[in-house]
C-alpha cells in the first residue's frame, strides 16, 4: 500500500538519489531518535576503544533509518531537478 504524496515523511531529493530533510514532525522525530541512538552508541561503546562494536551499532541504526525512509518516504529514483514533461 503506497503512502499518498502529501503524507510522505521524507520527500525525494530534487537532484540525485534518496531523500531530503523530513517534511513533517514524524520524520523529524525519526531523525532525532536516530541521532540520539547513535550518540548513545558512541557514549556506551567509546569508538576509540571499541571500534568494531560501534561501527556495527552505527550500521544497524542506519539500516533501520533507511528502512523507515523506504516505507514512509517517496519512492527513490534518480532525479535531475524538476520533472521534465
């Protein structure tokens, strides 16, 4: 089931592939939780001493963020600016 265009949390970038900044408060909450969880991993795992566990934590958190963007964002595709008609 596709999300209606005005209900996307993460709009597509104008140029390139992927998503731009969130367009609603739910998207900003997701980004804030991602940043807080990444900071908690950095504090708990001390990247200077435990590099591999920190990298694993960061990769897993990023995969969760990308998964949420795929579900709640515009479908990703390469964009060249304004759509040509």
